């Protein structure tokens, strides 16, 4: 991200109203604003470099950056260039919150520059707005609760009146009285009671109470830890702090997905399985599952995927390519069996995802890492189930075809038998008709012969004589 100055440079001076803006900024955001104001125009702002220089975590600075953007000390502008249609992000820094008129004037000024096609304002993320609202509510709650929780308004034995609450009130009237030594009433106070508040305050400082929202988010993340990890019933401060650090820059849902993804991707699931190498420290593994990654300079990168676009992170892809290269030989003397100048032994690589295996561990016979082996087994099981279903479908189709063929043959036989029966009946009918005709002809002949015998005088008139 390239920086622009929203107003003429005023060196690195921060206005008093900005320093006093506790509702919008915390000390980390105020320090980050000072660092960004100090640089000139054209400075390439990279949060990891600033964090490394000042000893801060990258995700923590990302949260401070969100506070500055919500309060309009920082304005992010997305610019599309007319030459190649590519987008870039420029950051405009203000020493006091930018007004609406200044933002509109800024967008108009950038849009009027050469080679600029589109210039639009990039609003703060939902996480940044929620963080800013939570910070403002926290500051307001502490401001309202300040009179009720002030309990140091008494003389502490062994201290001067100028160091106690009442001593500060009397110092305006007499400074020499407070600096003279212990108060006269100090020995009258029991030393055991005076030491108790200090001891209890020292114990409560590292373990602050979580807000209701923080407790809900931490509980949601804790439910994502697998049961095979066998975490203790209590949560140590190191794990709680790691969860809170992760939640400071990511929503709880993203942290939950991070825990589930790293559990199998980093090989912990395979190590916890029966016969695996086991897990040495459950708390250490839990911290590794939840803590933010510090390898990538992109604050929106989540284990190789950019959250706002969903595209693979280019920096992570380049780092993977670099890791796939040969491992250089160690400095100093050569190891046994390698010879002088021989390259160091290379770690085995998964033949499916090309992930490098752990050093000192021989490659498995199938050449696959745990997740790829699981995927291959699931794929083989799915193929076997599909083949079984296809075989059952083929057998069912063959049985249905056989039944249909048998039914077709039976229908043909039935039709043929019916035709044969009709033909036989037709033959019998014709034969019966022929027999009937023969009988009728024989009967006429007999009657004619009888008539001729009985009446011979009629023969002269008969047409059949």
C-alpha cells in the first residue's frame, strides 16, 4: 500500500486532540499513526515490517490499523489504472479525522489524475468496526465506573503523604509536608492490612476478567479443539492469550475453521491416531492450532488463502516453490557418508500434493502424506462402492431382460397355440360342412331313386333323369 498525505506535511507532530482521542484510539493505534505520519509520500506501508521493527505482532497491528481506518485517520482508496485495468490500494493519512468534504475532495483529486480510470473509497471491514465499537464501549464503561472502583483514598503505612491518595490532595497546600517522610498516623495502621491490597492487585493484573463477548468467542474457539487432543479441564493463560490474540484480528468463525484445518493439515490427527507417534504437549499443539501465522507479509492471508478475495496467496505460493528446491548443505564440516561437497540429504515429498515430509523420517511405501493417504483411501472406497452399485444395477438389468425375454417367448408360444387352435377348428368346420353336403347329396339321390321307382311315369318330366 502506497502512502499519500491528506494535508501538507507537519513533520511528525501529532495534535493534542488526536492524542486525547481515547474513544477512537488505543495506545497501539496512536503509536502506529505516529509512525505512518512520520514517513514521506510514496512510502510503501507494510505492517509486518513495522511490527518487526518495533517488536509487535502482525495481527495486533492489523487491529490497530482497523481502529485508525474506522476513526478516519486513515482513508484507503482503491484505484483502477486505465493503462492495464489493474487495481492498487493507496492510503491517505490524516493527523486528525478526515471530514466528509475532505474525503470527497480526495476522491475527486485522485480521479482527475492521469491514467486513473476509477477511484473509490474502501470502507473498513466488519471486524474493524466491531473492534472499534468494543473499544469505545470499554473506554466509556471504565470512565463511568472510575469513581466507584477508586479505593486508594487512604494513607498507606510506610509511605509519605505525598504518595497516598490523601497526600496528593494535601500536596497543593503544602509540598514540604508531603516530602518530609512517613505520616504520623502510619504506625497506627496494621501492616498486614496495608500489604493486602498490593498483593491482591499484583495477582489480579495478569488474569484480567474477560468481557461477555470475549468469553463467548473464546468458548466458541475452545469447542473446535478435537477430543483426541485431551486438553486439561482448565485453560492456562498462554492458551487464553493465544486465542485472544487470534480473535483480535479474525472473527471467531475464521479461527474455528483455522483450528479444524490445521488439525489434519499439520499432521496432528495422524499423530493422535492409534499407532501414531503421539502428541507431546497438548497445550503447545493447541497454541499452534490457534495462533496467527507470521510467515506471510499479507495481513489478510489465512494459511495461504486471502480472506477478502478467496484467491491463493502469491507470497505463500512463492515460498512453497522456494522450499521445493534442493536443501543446501550445512555450513562447516560435511556429515558422515556424504563426502566433501556432497549435497545434504533431501526430505521425501508426497507424490500427490508435493508436501515435504519431516526430516529424519523415511518416506512411506505408498509415498503419500497422511491427508493424501486418507483422501486416496476414501476415493478407493468410493470407487469400490460405485463399482458394487454398478454391478448390482447390471445384474438387475440382466435379470429384468431375462424375465422380459421369457415373457416374450411365452406370449409367442401362446399366440402360436391360439392360431393353431383356430386353424384346427376351421378345418373341422370345413370337414363337417363337406360331410354335411355329402350327406345332403346322398339323401337327394336316394329320394330321387325312390320317387323314380315308385312313379316311373314321372321320369319323362324329370330334369335329373
